[in-house]
C-alpha cells in the first residue's frame, strides 16, 4: 500500500491555498508560536508498509502513535518516539521535534526518521532520504523536517527505524545520583533520581542492585508547560535556580539536558525561561503560556534559516508565524 | 577514477585561515573544495572547475575533552582513530569507525556522514555530531547545532553533516564520545555457501538480534586477507560472518547464544568466539585490512556502496555475482551485512583494453538491481562526483529540485565544491540529462 496514492486532492488544496497548516491530533498544537489563519490539512493515516524482519515501518503522517505502537507490538517491536500523549500523530511528533524520555539510550527523534514524503507549496509530492536503515544518498531532508513545525511542507508519509522491544524493563529510584550503563532514561527532580533499565532480565536485575523499584515518574503537569534545552553538565546549577521559582515543577533528563517544566501561571514559564537563559539554555513553550513567546530567543543562524525556509516555501504559505523567521 | 584540476592548494591552521582562503577564492571567482586525508571513495574532494583546494590536515588538535558530558571538541584534521586513542584512558571512544580510520579525518567523516562496522548499533556520523563550527561559502562563520539536546528552528547541523563540502567547511566539531562496553564478544561464523551466510544475516536481524557489528566476507576476500595478515579466517569456507555483540554481560551472553543458534540453523560450518582481546583484535585486523589485501590480487578495483533491505540480501548478493560473471569480471564482497550496506568490489587491471567499459556497465547493473530491491545508491561513502549522475535513479526531478534549493540556501553562488552530489539539471527548468548507460 502506498498512502501517497490518491494524494491529489490534498495536493490541489495545498497548491491553491494562500496559507496552509498541517494538523494532526492537536496534541502539540501550542508548541512554539501559534500559526496564523490557514487552511487546515490532514495527512493520511495507516501503516503503508511494515517489514518486521527489516526493522523499518512506513506510515501515513496522520497515523496515531497509539496505532503505530499497537502494530509494532504484534511483532515485538517499537519505535521509541514516546510522545506525552499517545493520540499524537506520527507526523505531528516528527514536526514538533520533541524527543521522548528514552532519548538517553535510544537517541533523539531526528535519528529515527529514514525517509519523508511531503507535499510542497506547488502541490508536488517530494521525497527525501530513503527507505533503508543506512543512507547518505543526497541531502538529509528527513533531519531537516524533524522539528520544522509544519513550516516546510505537509508531511504525508514517513519511514521510521524500529527496534525489538526489550525483554525486561524496570523503573528504579534513588535518593542519590546514579549512573547505569546504557540506561534508557535517567530523570531527576533535584533530590530523587529515577532510572529506567531495559535489557535482558538478568542484566536488569544486576543493574537494579542498590536501587528501589518505583513507578514511572510522571512528567510535570500544569496548564503552562515547556521544555528547557541545556548542556547536560549545567543541569545541577539550573535545577537549583528552578527550585527558587515559586510554583514551578520540573523534571530533568540527566545526561540529555532536557528539563520538563510546568506551572499554574504563565509567568512561571517566563521565570523558568530566565533561569534557562542564565545557564546558556532556552525554553520552548509546549502548552499554555499565553502571551509568552514560543522560543524566547532569536533563531540561531536566522539569516540562513530564512533562506532554507524560502527554499522550501517560497510563497511563505506553510504554518505562517510558527517559527519567528 | 576521476581526476581534477586545482588552481592552488592551501593548508590553513585556523578557522580564520579557512575563512580567508574562502574569501580569496571568491574574490578571484574560483570555487573551493575542502579536503581531509583524501581517503574518500566517491571523488567528493576532487577539485573540479579549477577550484582552490583547502586541506584541513594541519588543523589537527583535540581542543577539549569533557569526560563527564562525554563530548570532545576537535579540529577537522584530527584523525578518526587518534581521537579514540586519546580518550581511551577515560574508558571512552568515538563510535564511527570507517575502515580507513587510521588515516581519515573527522572533518571528512562529517562531510560524508561516514559509517563503519560499528555503526550498525550506534548509528553513522550524524548521530555522533552535536555541533559544528563552519565557514560558509560567503566566508562567514556559523555554529550549527549545540551542546544542548535541541536548538530552536531547523536542524542545520543535520543538513550540514553529509553535505560533502557543498554547504561550507567544518572548522571545529563537537562529537559525542561513547562509553566502552563492559562486555564484548566477537564471533566468526563460517559457511559453505554465500547464500547461507546471507540468509543468516537476514535471520539475525529478523530474530530481533541487533549486534554491535555484523560483517560479511566472501572466500575471495578471506583468502586475500589470510595471505596478507593471517587473521585466522578459515580457508575452506565460502563466506564468513564477523559478528560482534557488546553491552552488559547477560545481554552479551544471550546474543552470543542467539547468533550461534541462528548461524547453526543456517548451516554454519563452524562458529568460533574469540577467546581473548588478542584474538578479537586479529579478527578485526583482517576485516580492516581487506581493501589493502586486494591490491595483491589485481592492480585496480571499483567499489560500490549500495544499501538494500536486509530481507533482500540473499537474492541481491546472488545478483552481484551473476552480473559480474556476465561481464567476465571478478567481484569480491566484504561489507556491512547487518545494515544491508553492500560493498561489491570489482577487481580488474586497467591496462586490459575495454575492461573499464565492462566495469562501468556491471556497476550500473548492480546499482539498478539494488534500487529495484528497495535500496539506495550509497550508505556511507557519499555521492561525490562518482554517483552524481545516478541520482535520478533514486530521486524524481521534483526531489532533486528540492535538494538543489536547499543547497542554494547555503551557497547561492555554487562556490562550495561545485559539480558534486547533484547532477546538472537538478534545478527546475534546467535541462534534464539522463546519465549515459542508465535507464529510468
């Protein structure tokens, strides 16, 4: 099955509209800056091709992560995208660029996408990357689309890398900092650390030594949410500053440098952002934070980024306003 | 197999020198080409159009190593293996390990998005580059990417890695260092047919085993290697698999058992686990000496780099031998089987009249077959000039137009490594030319 068959209706709509915004499940709708008024376009959903023996899967960008995960689970595999909300579409997760909390072991989202197919502003179906697990043929369009927030085209189909589900998994807690070889995740709130182990049962048992079995820690909840990106070595200093911001809840990905923050007032995001800036990091607004800029800082290399945007979207029709370019 | 013409060659010692060289080239209306050690296999660093060649080998300092963050800042001329050696005492290494790692530079690795045997589990260069300081085609500096996990906006770092010098020149690279695994096992599985060895590769991946490395060598290669370095490969096997698994002790033991069972299930003649580090090192020395060993067999070889789905390895590999036979050529195969990355070598003597036409025709047939099987043109060597005109086999005119526009965004005047990667006619409205001997 090729989900790009019958894409003409979508392509014509994109080509004739002045402004277009790709829409998935709206679970990441508030990431970055809100787009201006635009024609909403939905990508096709469904598993186009799944080769368990090759550890690759091709899906419509409109496929929910839950559906993808269920299909892969039947063959004992997974794509560790781990969106916060499982109803999120694969296209939405990729476009938002938000890596899951098992990034420490499984790598960033940008390393999971092998091929993209998208509709450009003229309604042309364009392919970037390739279907194999290793490929350097031509420029790396898949990585460019990860985190592009719908500003370069409408993703319609993606090929992703899969992996075998681990034989055993376990969350553990410690009141002192811990390090375990190839831990899937290490999360800290400044006093406690949670480690997720994955592997054979024997290895997980051996690595659990000295730690307390625990439930998976919940990511901070609140009407106003964001994520800080910072060099991992600066996390302890940043954590100390975040603790001084009244009402902010946070959980850091140790070794990665992502800090999930939430609060009940929009101003808390602003204060958390100031703390991040103080340590050379930045905060991406994920939800709420009305009136607060999505990025809080100019785009790095903004001149070059504007040229890249212009190369893919010369008419400036895709998700206008999402990125401050 | 391609030769170029340079207007001049320079050896900058700093990023400022690189920027000055670029500006001088531009002022004189010349393109420029970055070059590392010149180990590239696709002609990516071959100067065309009388370019200024900017060689980065003098910029070879490891600037900073942060063992806690597991990050090193290096200059582009640092040799790949020198970096791993320099951090070995910290229990760390730099994971991408091209066969040329004793000679190739990190800058060249970034340009080609280089791979290597151990990229099966750990990913190719792009997965290990956090940030790159670059001199763009207009002579200005930028830092692409960063030490934090994400940067706002587009992943320009991801665009730059693998752009083969067409988007600028790397002057400083932040790479991720990888902790050495607590346990490693290296196995040599011998088979009495190439089909059986290839089927065992497919069976390994399908069986949910993802080794750290999974390499295949046919009998012609192992014979050459044995004569050359004496790696201890069996001389009576038609093909061998070199399999390495690493990680925690339990996982390593489980993977050794799984690989052994799968290999035996596919009729392995023998399965041997290296007893110690010395035996491990020798097995790897054989693999990494393969290309040097071939020089003992024929004066010239032509090497391809296609990737196919792992489920198609048996038929594609059979096709490689059949195509070579049909053209009265000898092919030898040593390749990254675990990720489906074929390296069919066609050995020949260029003094033989007409042989080059046959080598070229056979190569094109092999690539066509790989793409028909759902594959791609290159897995780790790059497009360069060698595979440039074959790009339309994989990409439509619209696909190539998008790539050409991306390149223009970085380098509107086409001064950085011109005539590489994209065929003439990639931009919409340019004349489309089908490469000679190709079919669409």
